[in-house]
C-alpha cells in the first residue's frame, strides 16, 4: 500500500488578537515561525510543509517569509481556518494533514512522527496525545484528508470547527476513529504555557533558551521538562496568562485614550493596566486608538499592543473607520475631549459594550459601565437618563499589577523624599518642588523621577547646576512600584501617580493642575492619606516646603497615613474592572442566546 502524502500545514497570520505579528517576532535570534519550520524539517514522515494564512494585505509579509524559507503557501479567508485547511489539503494533494499552530515553537519532531505512524497503522482518522495526561507537547495533531472532508460536510458552520478545526474531532469521538499516542514520563509536565500569545510568553521562551544554552530550534523536550521541574520561577513568567479553550469566542476591546505633554500620560498608564488584564487574564485582543502623543504611543508599543493613530479629521469618523476594520466587542473611553455623547449613545445602540473611565462629562451617562475612583464630585453630577452601572470607589482604581499588596515603607534614615510629577509634567511642578526642597534645613535624601514626556530639561539642568542639595535623577524607570516603596514621603502631581503612591503606602504632598484635580485630591486629605498644596500657582514653594516639613517632623503620622492608604487601596482595581467588563459582555451574549 502506497504511503499517503503527508502535509504539515502551519496556520499563521500577522493579525493575532493578543499579540499582532507574533509569528515573525524574534526568539533566540530567529522568527517564531522559523523555529516551527526548522523542527518540522526533522520529521521523517512529513513530505511537504506549507503556511496557511489569510488573503488580507496584512499577511503579505508571510508570503515573502514562505518564499525565503522554501515552503509552500496557501491563502484563504481570515475568519475561516477550516476552509484554509481544506484548500491546503487540495492544493498540496495531501492524504494526511498535520495541523500545526504558528505560535508553538517547541513542536517535537519525534512525537509528531509517532502520531502520523499511529494514525496510519491503526487506520484512524485523527490522532493526538494520550488523554488524561499532562503533556509538554502543544500545537500539533494529525488527521486524514477524508476526515477533513467529513468535517466540512458536517460542521462547516460550527464556530469551534471554523476557528480551531480539530476541536470538533475531540468533541465528537463517536463520529470519528480517534487514535492516541502514549506520553512517556520524560515528556509529562503540567502548568507550562508553550505557545506565544502575549509578551510574557515571549519572555518565557527567551529565558528558556538562555537557560538551555542551545541554538535556535534545538531545544530538546526532555531537557525542557527537567528544566521546568527544577525552575518553577520559569513557569511563573507567563503562568498568569489565560489559556484559551477551543470553545472560547475571540473578543476584541478597543481602547480610546491619549497621552501627551498637555494631557499627561496617566490615561495611557491606567488603560495599559486594564489592557494587560483583559489580554493576559481573559484572552481578549486589545487595540488602542490614539489621536496624539508620541510618549503615549511608545508606552503602548512597549507593552506589545497594536495602536491605530488618527488618520482623518473628525473623531467619530475616524473611530467608525477603525471599528469597521477591527470589529470590536467593547469600546473603552478614557478621554478629555469634545466627543459628542450622542455618538457614544449610537455606538452603544449598534451593539458595542460602552465603558467610560473617570469621565466627568455627559458621556458617562451613555455608557453601559462607568468607572470612577472615590471622588466627591460624583454625587454632584447630573445622572439623569443613565441606564448603565456605576462603579465607584477605591476598589475600582486602575493600577498596574506591580502596585498590588505593597509592604510598608522602609523607614529610611535620613528620610527619602520622592519627587514625581507623572509622565509629562506640563506645569513643570518638578522644578517648583525642587526649589522648595532646596532651601529646607532638614536632613533628607531627594529622588527625582523625570517622565518620558518631560519637556523642561533645560530648566532642570540649570537648576541642578546651582542647587544646594544633591539630587538623584531617575529617567526611564521600569519598576516604578519598587522605586516608590523605597520612599518615606512624596511630592507629586495629582493624578494616577497619587493613587500609585497610596497603593504603595507612601504619604504624599499633592500639587494640582486643575480645580477638578483639587476636588479629587480632597478625598485623600479627608481619608488621611496625603496633604494638598492647592491648584496651579497656589502651589507655592513656601506651601510645598511647609507641607513637607510638617510630615518629615511626624514619623508616627506618616506611618498612620501609610497604613490607611494600604488598607483602602489594594492595587487590584484593574483586575476587578476587567472582570466586570467580561461579566457584562458574557451576560449580554447569554441574554441574546
């Protein structure tokens, strides 16, 4: 009997919802997709290798990559992976197809060969790994061309089959002859994520290859298992990332915010905290839409999220175009612009779940979910016509995960004063605070954080050249939470930074850019977490120095302020907000089912 032609078909596209472009991202010096092809070439049973991608222009990069690697290419509908496999089976004249996901760079050639051989030997239609065993293997299985034809006939409209193809075989073992290969103890491991879906997954693989000390594509799976057993810290790198199930529906979230020298970077920072939770904990694809702000764009890029920049006049027309391309399920607005509330209402009526963050304007009344910190202004606003859900309080403050569960400040001797005015400091509060501190007679250390959007470098340089005190200047801070935890007291511009300081238990002196900020800061004062020096020019050097001196002279008061702050703010607001959004979208889908 003639052996059927075996085609390894790698499903890959550049438009991954959680990490766009991941298949061509570098790992150990080679693209992720190169690793898969390299390992497939070691298989004895595979006759031909192909990449199956979409026919959208965004995937043209994979055409060039396939040509450079000398593998076949098949293109089809982006949203129907099943049809892509059917087309690949036909064009490659395959009797047996090996389904390979383009984000699993540790495909094991020996195990794949055993799957193909077992499929043929047992006359099965589908072959995968042993059931009930936690295997290190991920991202490949094999089935016959005839099984694929039957799948097309029976389940061409089944969502799981369309997106995941072989999930239908597993879900219907009574309809298909299924074979399974045993997994030896050397390849058994539970808890590792071995696919690339997020930046954390890439960090995991980079560290794995560094510790193995082998060339790209040469990781031995038995050695990988031994390393993972010995190093639980390695598994923890991406252990928090949600492993999507075959039955999960892919969801997209569009976040509209800006971050520049005028508005600051606080909106971007807190939106990134929410975006990370939605992507890593809930498996959502998250896209940012930003009209202005190079520093904000750079923060989004560094966090691994795609960003659409405004490419036409008119906020509503631009967002309409973005939605037409991206088809999100949820829109999150964190804005301070003149976007018409009626436009928000129309998006909501079209089926989008609308979420508003800390918006004092009338747009909040058009949202399904409105989230606010515990600011006193909320009770004074007009909420007539609001039919959504209002979530307000310390528990909804959006902070990055590193701000959760902070220990008490260290109690330095002499005390350490932190000066931090957010990402851009448009009012140059940094210089005003330093002038106030420079004339103070008390003994203390001063640490100054200069944000990525800071535009007053020349003035700062002139001041430092003539200053009485020594100042430690920190730029490009990667771990702000740890830096804050090392301080005894802070002088800060009110905004997201104020909430970060409270979460880390650092008593603060607030400087406010606006009356709205001052009203919000009053809650910190009332709850005994901070002092406020007023708005704008009210924040005189004299007021700043008096407030700092007052707290420096009272270590027991600072300790009590720290305790109160950490009791009110646990740093898990982004996790709660993401879970609330997911509950809302799941509830909406259940009610429409």
